[in-house]
C-alpha cells in the first residue's frame, strides 16, 4: 500500500539533545558498549525475523538451501550489500567513538 503523499503531516525535526556528552553508567566506555549492544541486538533480531519470513516463503516456492549457498552476487549487489554493511557497522559500533564527558547528574547547558 503506497503512502498518501497529499495528506498533511504534523512532524517536525527532532530537537538534538546533549545526551552523547553524558555518562549514565558511571563510565563512558561502559555507556558506549551498552549502546552498541542495544543497537546490535535490535539489528540482529530484525534480521532474524526477516530471515524466518524469507525462508518460509522460499521453501514454499521451491528454493533450496543448496541454491542459496551456491549463489554468487552481481557486482551491483555486492556494492549495495557493502553500503548496507557499512551502515550497520556505523550503527552498531558508532557508540564506541562517543567522547562522553558529562555525568548524568550534571546540569545540561542551555541552548541559545
């Protein structure tokens, strides 16, 4: 079902917070690892669920496991899959680059 592009929406851009500069668990490294784990678990579960649907549909259409194992992607597919891989790595591992320095109990600076 296609989205109704003529319908007015009431969405606005999110107001950025200073949460990436905060420390919630007493150690910024621990915060970063927890952020990675949450992101990775969300991505993994979404992928597993989608795979279960695909496997069921493929089995009903006669696609065998051997056919899947022997598949060789086209150069275009490889390029697209690499872009998706890079997005996943950024999402899952990006929190490791967070330079949090403000304790959660600290006052957040006011934005002007």
